[in-house]
C-alpha cells in the first residue's frame, strides 16, 4: 500500500502545476471566456509539448501513461487552475479510438498527442440524459460505410473537433445495450449541422443534427456499449480529479479570504461559526480526494467493482462540489459572486461537473442498483 | 385558531386576480415566467399600471398615496402577483425610501419626493454597502463634509442594484468620526446626474450586471437633501432594514419556483420516464415542498400578527433564513432537473429583444443562471449569518 | 385567519401547563419509569378531572372538544412535560369507538372520559411495519360474535387496557383495504396471550397473541380501513403536537444549559458555532410548529388534502425531532446522556415518535405518492 | 500510488484470520454481534487469549512485550478482529497508560506495571474529566498535595468508563495553582482500593451504567506513583490524547455496523418487500456506504503515512469527526430499519446471563440502545467541536 506518487508522476504533477500557474492566469481566463473556442491554443500546445496529452495514453497507443493515477494527476492540476482545455474529450474519444480503432484509425492519435488534432465524443442525445444505453441516432449501411441520422446534445468541444466519435444504433431498441456502434465523423462532414455555443464551464459545446452523414465504423458493429462504459469510467475518474482540483482552488481562495477580510474589527476567519464550516469543507474535500483515489485505483478491476466505484465516486464528488461551491460563495459574500474574482469561474466549472457523466441523484440510484445486483 | 381567510379577504383576492387578468401584459408575464431579463421600460410600464389602479405602494398609508393595506392584504397581493408572474415591484423607492421619508423626513421632502416615486419620475437606488463595509455596515467610510448649504461627498458605494437605471440614490454617509462607528452616520438623498458621480457595472457570476459600484468625487448635495437629523442616519437605516417586511420569506417566489420545478420534472425524461417519477428526485422535491408548506404557515403567523398591529421582531430573521434556504434549494433542484442542458450559457437568448434561439428546451436555459444569481439571497439584505446572530441574541438571549 | 387560541383553549393550555408542571416532576418521572404501568395514575386522574380526556371528544360523544386544535393544545403540553399518560390510545381506540360504535358500545366512553377505563389499539402486526392496510390477523364468525386469531405487535398501553380495539380481516388478502374490520376485546379475554414490557418512550406496550379470542364487532364488517386512516390522521396530529412539546422542552433545557455551563472561561452559549446551531434548532422547531398547525387545521378536510398533510407533517416532525435530539445531546455533552438529567427521557420519547404511525422515510415516500395521485 | 497490500501483509492477514477462527470463542463473538453486554470475565478471557499469542499490545514495541507492529499491521488486525466480532481490547491499560509509561515513566514503573497490564493483574481506568472540566480539561480541580512520601488527593473525576471493574486509575491532578491552568497538573497512578475512594455508577440514556463518578477523599498516593515530573502532566496527557490512534476513524466498527444494517434491511419487510428494496431507504444506506468507502481510504492514507514513520497530526481530527458522523448515521439508520420494534426497552434481555426473551426479532432489541449509547462518540475523546477547533487552527491556520 502506497499513497505517494511515483517519481515520474510527481515530476509530471510539479511541472504541470508550474506550467498551469504561469499559463492559465487571469488574462488567459478572460481571453478564453471571451474567445471563440473555449480554450487557449497556447496552453493546449504547451500541454502537448510537456507530454500531458501523451500521459493519457498507454505506450502501446503512443503515449507514456494511461493508468488511472496518470489521469488523476493531470486532471487535478487542470482543475486547480480552472483550465478549460478539452482534455476530457481526449480521454473519451481518444480512449475509444485507441481501444476500438484499426491501425489506420489509431494513426490519428499521434497528432492528438502532439496537440494538432481536436476530438469530441458525441454520445448524449436530447432525451438520453445520463443513460449510456439510450441511443436513438440511427446508422444505416451505405456502400462500405454507414450514414448517420439523429441528434446529439451538448457535445463538449464539438465546435473545435477535427474528429468526432459518434455513437449510433445499428440494431435494437432505444435503451438496448446491444446494437450500439461507434463511428468517426470528420469536421464539416456533409449533412452535419453543428450549432456551437459556450457553456457555464467555460468550454464550448455543440448541438449536432445529423442528416445522412457519411461515417466510418470504429471497431465492430453493435458491441460498443461495454467500451463506452469503460471510457466513461475513465473519464469519470478524470472529471472527478478535476473537480477535486477545483475544490482545492476554491478552498484556498476562501481560506485566504477569511484571513484577510475584516468585519467587526477582526478577520472573519476568527469567527468560530465560519471556522467550523471551513473545517467541514476541508473534511469533505479529503473525502473527495479519497473517492478519486478509489475510482482511479480501480479502473482496471472487473466491471462490477469498477462501476461500483464509478457511481460511488461521482455521487460523492457531486455532493461535495455543491457544498464547496455554496459555502465558498457564502463565506466570501458579495465579492464571491463577481465575475472579476477567480471564484466565479471556478465555482461555475465545478458546478457543471455534476451535469456531465451523471449527477449525484443518478449515481446514488445507480449505486443502489449495482449493490443489489 | 382559524386557517381560513375572511369573506372580505377572499373578495379582495378575487379583485386582485381579476385586475391581473385584465391589466398584466402577457409580454411581461411571459418574460418573468421564462426567466428573461426585464428592461427599465418593462419595469416602468408595470409600475404605471399599478399606480393607475392605486396599488403601487402596498405598504404606504393612504394619506401618502398608498393602499393602506394591512399585512394580510399585502400578503394576498404578493401571492397573486407572483403566481401570475407579474414583475416584482422595484423596491428602492416604494419599499425602502418611502417608509423612511414618511417616518423621518420633513413635510417638504414627503410632498416633493413621494409623488415622484409613485409617478415614476425618479428611479431610486440604494447606497449602503461599501467595499469594506458589508455585514459590518457601521464601518462605512464615504464622507460628507458640510460646506455652507451643501455637503461635499467623497467615497464609494457598491452592490448598488439597478444603479445603472437610477437618477437618484439614497446614501448612508459619514458626517462625523467621533464616538462609536454607528454614530456620525447621516442619510442623504443624492442626484446621480452630478458630474462627480461615476457608475461602473459589476458583472456577476451569472453573466448579468444588475449591481454597480458608485464612485463619489466632490459631489455637491444640498443640505435640504439630508433626511432627519445629521448623525442619526444609523437609526433610519436600521428602521429601513428591520422595517416590517412581510415578504421577506419570499413564499410567493418559492411557490412559483416550485411550480416551475414540477413542470420541468414532468417534461424531463430520465430512464425513459418523466423525472418526476424517479423516486429519489421526487423525494428531494417532496422534502422541499414539505418545508415550504410549513414555512408558508410560519409566514402567515407573522403576517397575521402584523395585521393585528404587532411588529414582527426577530421572526423576520427566521423567515429570511428559512425562506432563502428553501428558494436556493428549489433553484438547485431545478438546475439538476434540466440535466446536461444546465450547461449551455447562451445569455444572449435571455437579453431583451434577442433573436437568439435557446439551446435545448426553452425552460432549461435560465436555470443555471438563476441558481447562481440567487446565491445572493443568503448574502444580501443582512446575510444569513447576521440573521443568526440576531436570533441568538434577541430570541435565545445567548 | 387567526393563529391565536380561542379563550377556552387558552384556558385549557394554561391550566394543563400548570398541572403538568406540578404533577409530572422528576420524582413522578422516576416512579413511572420504574413502575409497572408506564404512567402515573394520579396524573391520569388529574387529567380526567380537568376534563383533558373529554377535550379529545366532541359534545355528541360526551366530550367538549374533539377538534384538531383541541388535540394539539393537549398533546403539546403533555410533550412539554415528557408525560407518558396513554392519551394517544384514547384518540385512536376511543376515536374509533366513537365513530363506529353502537350506542351500547359508546357507553364505555363515559368511563374513559372519567379516567376509569384504559384503552389500547391493536393494529400493527409483526410484519406490517407502518402500513395501515397490512392486516393478517383473522376474524371468523362464531355464533353472533367473532373469534380472532393472529399476532399484534407493540400495542402501546396494551398491558393496562380494559378494552382493546383490535383490527382483523374478515375477507380479502393481506394488503387489501377492503375486508378489514374492527373489534373490541376485553382485558383477560380467553385465548389472548399478552406479554407486556416497557418502551423507550417510557410507556408500556405488549406483544399480543390471539388464539380464537372472542370479540365483539365494532361497526360493520369489512369497511374499517377508512375509519382507521381517519383515526390515525387525528392521532398523527396529536403525536406531532406532543413531539413539538418535547422539542420545546429540549430546546429550553439546552438554551438554559448554554447560558449556565462555562468552558474556557465563558458560558458556552457565547461560542458562535453553538449560537448558530441553536438558531438552526429554533428555526426548525418553528417549522415543526407550523407543520402541526397545518395538520390539525386540516383534519376535517377531504381525505386527499388531509392525508397530504398527515404525511407532510409527520415527515417534517421526524426530521426535526432527529435534529433536536442529536443537537440537544451534543450541545450538552456528557451530562446530556445521563439518566438523571431530564433530557434523557425527553430525547428518548421524542425519538420514539418516529417509530409510531410511520417514520420520515415512510411518509416522505407516501407524500410523493399522494402528490402524484 | 498502489492500493494493494504487500505479500507479507496479506500473509499476516491470513494468520490473524486463522487465529481468530481457532481461538475466538463463539460465545464471545455472538455476544458482540448481537449487541449484548460483556462481563468483566469476558474481557479478561479475551485479553488472556491475545496475550498468550503475544498479540495483546498491538501498539507497544517488542522490548516491552508488545507486537512491534507498524500502523498497517495494526490496521489489518483491527479490520479482522472487528469483522470477526471479537471483543474490543479494553484500551485503558494497553492503549492509553502503556504508551505514556513507555515514553515518560521510570524504568521501575515500566518494569512493574507493563507486565501486569499484559497479564491482566490490573484493570485500569482513566481519571481525566471532571464535572467542571470536560472539553476544557485544563481547568481541572482535583488536588494532590505533597505530604512526605505521599500525595494526598481530594476531588472528583467523572465519565470514568468501566471504573466499576478497575483496581487502578491513572489521574490528572492539580499539584500547583501557579501559572496557566495547563501548568501545575501532574499524572498520578492511584490504587482504587484506597478507602478514600468511592465509585458511583452513572446510569446513561440507554439504561447502561458503563461510566462512573469517582470521589477522592484524602487518598494517599505514594510519590513513586508520580509519572514523569511534577507539574508536567499536561504534556503527558496531550501525548496520550493525540498519541497515534490509527483506529480513531473506527472503520472496522463502521463496516461491521453497516453489514449489520444491510442484514437487517434484508430481513425487515416494508410494503411486503424487503426494506433494502425501498428506494429511499436504499439511497440513505448507499449514501453512508459511499461516505464510508471514502473515509476508509482516508484512514489508509493516514495509516500508511504512519507506517512510514510520519506522525499523523490534525488528520486524526478529521478522521475522528467523519468517523463518528458515519457511525452515528449508521446507528440511526439501523434504529430506523427495525421500525416499531425500536420501541421495546427490554434491557434485561441484553444483560449477561439473562433468560429474558427479547421482544420482536433478536436483532432489533439493541438497536435503539446502540443509537443512544453512540451519541457519546462525538462527545468523548475530544468532542467533535474540539476537533474542529484543532483543524481550524492547525490546518487552516485561521
């Protein structure tokens, strides 16, 4: 049993923390939030050069990591900085390409790792909410390929993606696990109508309407559900680690503020009620840290155990995130609600973690079903 | 003990409802219902409609052009207007300054300013908080120095809601540095058109800019704009803050928000069934509804005492805390209810006159914004921490 | 709209409060908790003489009250004193006799009101938990009467009861609403095995095994469910009011203790964290008070509305009770856990309110079902 | 980062498990599992079994007759023993006094007292709290006045757990009134057979009498029973209180309690189905299980640091708070789970040697008692309020 990072991961963490501190400052944030893509190209290039994108892939896939704790180290630091770079899409779409792609299809990973190609994963649909099996987009065979028709919702990084991994049904009914397949669609494909917009998390996303869009099958037909669940498990580990980093950043800002802000003649951090509430926040963040460890350390375990940790961790992260967001703002008072102050972006982004990959209610209910099974 | 309304009260409710049906423009109620932003003109339009009926100043006595309603009548009016999605009455002139002038202002001040408030000649805003004086309001620093027939005001106010629309501001300013911090504060009425005033919007976490910083540089204020006595402003400010506020619980807002939540939970699908049928989500909604049912009765208990002339004391603090907790919880559940469509941040679609289509269902778009915006409920108007201190001292005597 | 008590009820409240203060002091409590019946005969006689038992019945039934707010006034004062007198059994069993009994059967109410006859309501069974329709005790016609066989669980005041109102099935399956009938069984009836014991609430209760026990039908056959629900609604109002009184008593003890106990050189009530927690307790007790008003003011409304308030109120009361119990003990520290100190009995009795007539989880779930209907 | 145990650790776990299977009397584990009270003899029997194996003093070094285990080994031992429903080791001699003597006691004291602890010759209890000195321990008043070769002790201790069984008590006493309250406190070992000592049981809310008041009237204590230096007792007491306590989170107890809760929720029927299938009850159980899964890992993080020789600091405070919250919540849910059968208070049925049949299912009876008894968890050993203050100062630096 060992809870320290390996030397390599420690170096990655230190380097990344320094890099993010320098490259994701307030002016970067303001530019990103005002900009057209929802992330900083410079930061993205820097991450690629540092090997951070590669750290999300195994050596076999051209990376030099890919384990659960590689994800957690990377995403915690992104979170700490409030960064919006679309790395989670790499875990999702890139992970699925690596797992299911032919050698030809996997070739794109090299340019992804180099920071030259942007990915997105179009799976959620307007009526699917967080269910992974609820796919109604249809894929029809046409020549040696397929054409896709349907709608995909809130596709994060959709507007920037060069390749979009799209799920669609090649057989079965809307909530069947069998019959779901994955496809790769290229940017600007004919018949794809993509409406981009910015999100509360700072990233950009898109509503995508597919009308007989030419697409390339990724892996074999009809058996994608298990891999989607696998990729989402990994992404949940990553997203939870990012949430943890965001929590740490909120906590630091708040604790600093408590020391510095005076009311009634003393720093407000001297008021016992706030001290105790801050202690509660701290305790819950330690719970969140352990939950991230539990999930990232069990990503390679059999499905039952892995998914149990997916739902346990995401549920806990969602609940703690709400506490941290609400207490951080409340303990700041008015200043905590201003856009200019770092907290606004951090708390928005942290709150939005609950709206990706399943929220607290979804995962609490799912955990009871997994436990009963 | 009798939970029913009198016949007169029921008749009044019917009258309010009929009035709203006839006079509340659908354009306005649609905006309120969908969470879209109201323009200054929207507010002015609604104020004028109410003023024409004589119903603008629900808590003013008749002699000043108010309705003379008792607390129960005000409560009924509030219930009906929130349920009908009427715009709320902008409180600064009507609910805040008006009562202070009536209690502490001179005859001339009342005669000049009150009709202007009713007629919409002035848009007032509030100059209380400062960057260093939030919960600890008594530590304010904005200074007014007497110079002949004028005060010269220098300093800064903040969190000035809708200050961008205002032509007048009522301010707490320091006129003396002697004694305790509460002493030496005066209550001034200041013209926002003075060249020494600068208003800067503060963009908030939800992307909106409803509050402002207001800077004063050698602003000249005629002495006749002093309300009451010099250095007695703290008393007037406290009167304003603790002034009978029957709507502090926000029951009407909470009910409207809960109805909206239920509507959304019936439309949103989870696992192929309406979200409202999900046992865990239904339980969360039930919990807040049960709390609201109780709080509504607590509110009526206070209202009915007030109608009998008993001034509510620290009970308002309880209502403020519980009321904001419930509203914030409803907001959080509504954000949760819209699922992935809580993410889009297409503010343009909520702006006045926008042609931008919302993303996802039309009800989803404002919900995250509302969640974040309403974090203010437990911060402003005396933070919930300040309210707990009041309860602890005034009721528990700790 | 009026939230003040009528003059009569105000007099009842004042008188009862004085009486309870005098007659339910510490020595009474100790004697009751050590005793054989779980209540004080003197207090019971006193209540009867004051007309408190009569206040639970309408004039038609020989009382002089019987409305929801009569129940709330009486039970709040019982709760405030921590009294264990079995008045709730009068509301349940007495209420059902009054509603369904023949003139002959109703004759017993006079001696109930006079304090001479003790009642109990044997409805719960070992497997019914809080469901009112889950009755498996069987009633079989025999001559002009019936014989009952089955088991009844946790029958409060069972060991003392002269008359027990027993529910049994004359037709239908275990969870049917139709087919439930009510019967009166007299103390010591042949075939009735009654094992008495004391409860955490201080009252005594019994497990009752019925083996062909002779019983008299109360009202008509098979249609008792609606009346049972009606009686339980009234009892829920009464029990909730009692819980409110218990909460007030806990709060008073705790607030007093905070003023008097010093640690670190000052009264612990000067510590802000405790002040804020006490304020939360106070706010929630006000919620509880409003919930009691809501239920007791709607007992005569149509079933839908009444039952909605039953579940709303009992759920809220249960949740607030848990908060008040746990915070009162915690803010007291060790002393709050000693039997000698008043709080122990009060918090035990308050906690047990959640185990009668349905707990928080039961009623939360029931509220959602009533709302959906 | 590696969540798995080493081969050696797994082998040790297997050894502990085999030992428990062979040596733990079923009579004892049944009592623990069903929540029945253990007698003094039960405890002594289990201590002797462990001592024979050399496993009684898990946190003593080998030189003193302990196991020399590191924190991970101790953790494994605790996990296995709680899972097997072994009686807990009575902590006063082994876990509390032992380490203090080893760190601050004389050679003679160690040679005399430590073997007696292991062999069960003495039953120790703890004399810390006083009626006026709970969380504020430094304000204690029990006085020891030096008189030749003895101290004369007068005063009162309270909350003395299992003091009714003890023949020895280690006490904090005031030997000087100069300086700060923390100064002037000494650490004395006192023979309970002294005629000046009176022990009075305190009946608690759950009907049990596990704690006592202890009165001292002119009790003569030989000076060789002073541990360390006079007036330095506060340091020793703090060492004891903050002494590495890997089990402070109570993960093993929590896991056993959760398993018991699940077992009961499978047996209890609600609406004709097992309670565990009720979505709202299942969700409550899931929530506490999820919290426990995280807390268990936090605990392991601290344990693994401790095994590497890093002394845990304020992390113990976090574990104490979260650990007790989780255990108390499990207790509350278990009480809820047994439904109406939470009401019977048939304490006799839980007493040693009782023939009284329980009322309702046998698992139901102790659950309300346990709920109330375990309210102590957040009060004793430094109340959760004290722990939050430590966190606020030591970690947050507020």
